[in-house]
C-alpha cells in the first residue's frame, strides 16, 4: 500500500491509536517506514491507551515538512493545554500502567472472544481492546441498549451490514455483565 501511495503521490494516514494494546506493538507499527514513504502519516493518541478521552491529547509522525506546516496551520495557536501536557508527561512516565493494561486487555480479550464465540456469534479476530463479531440478530444493539448496555452497531460502516457489532474489552466484572445480557439474545 505504501509503495502504491508513493507512486501515485497519495497520502496514507495510519491510525495506531489502538496499537499499544497488542502484545508486541513494536512489531506492528509502520513508523519505521516514514522516511522511506514521505506521504505516510502515523497517528497516535493518549485517548485509548491511557483512558484520557477528555484530555484530547494525541500526536502524529510525518517526514514531510509541507504537510506538518499545513497541519500546524489548521489548528489552534495553543494546540495542547497545560493540563493535557501534564497528563501526557505523567502517562509516559508510568510504564507499569501500560504493561499491566496490556496484560488485562489480552486476558479479557481471549475470554470475551471465547465466550461470544460459544454463544454462536461469529467472532472476527482482534487483539486490541475490542471484539468485532457478527450476529444473525440485526436488532442486537437495540436490545442491549434497552438493558442499559451500549454496543457499537457497525451498519453505517462501508461494506458492513446490520449484523456486525463491536464491543469493548473491559474488566472481568463488566465483561460478565455484557455476556450475561448477550446470552439472553443468542441463538
């Protein structure tokens, strides 16, 4: 893909915001290709990895100065607030949090995939902090919402239809609640 984009002069944006949940994220990143493919832009964020949704802190890697200038010019003159900077610095110093999160996510991911599969849903693999699956029941998201549980209905994603869903990998207690309620609607 990067070679084709380079040949056609197309920019390629790769979102690596979930990569830190993988067992060995360094083996999946494309950051090492940035100099070789100057149209490659890699996006990273603290939002997912460090549970900082309200902080709105992220960054990107890009080798082309002209693209960086355009991106900088499109934003605010004060792109990162002082609290966001402090939160980012603190998060980067806490390597134990990330290592522990990765262990929990991987353990719960395996558990959740197995249990959803055992219910008869078709699980489409994931090693990150969500599980993508297919259900014969297109109303599953509505039924779960009626129980106070939100799952991502993927019908508005190109190429998918009303039977594709995504759920977050959470702590065991939360995953058990999700599964208990999903079992009510499984085949």
